[in-house]
């Protein structure tokens, strides 16, 4: 009886490891439907989809820019603070929201 239990335990463990190894393939991240360009203190966002909302905040959590109802494929904003790293959130008309960390070059 103990031999059967051991055999079942080994078989189930082997199947578990085999199934988990088969599912651990990497998935490529989806292509972003927009491009972000920075020039000095100016941030430019271009998208094939309509841009609805843009928010920009510092790494310290201070909101720098919040623009709603943009409804355009192109958005330019001048950043009013002296910092090199920000978080950017872009909301598109299809309901998708994208966030990323960006850095400014001087």
C-alpha cells in the first residue's frame, strides 16, 4: 500500500512540474499604441487612437499635469517643474489606460 502511495505521489508531482514548465513561456508585451517624445521640458504624445486624458506626476507623488477631454491624436505640454523622472498616464478613447515611467533629457 505504501509503494502505491509513493508511486502516485511521484507521478502527480512529475505531472505538476511538467504542466507548469509547459506554461511558463514568456509572453511578449503588447505594442503601445502611442509614442512619447521629450525635448527639454516639453512632452509630446502622438497616438493612432484618440487621446482622452493625460496625467503626469513626479516620483514623489505630486501631480504636475492633468488634462482631461483632449480628444485629439496629438498632445503637447510644457512641464512646469525641474525634475528629470516622472510617471505618465495616458487614457485613450477605447477605454485603455497606459502608464509608464519617463525621463526627461536636457
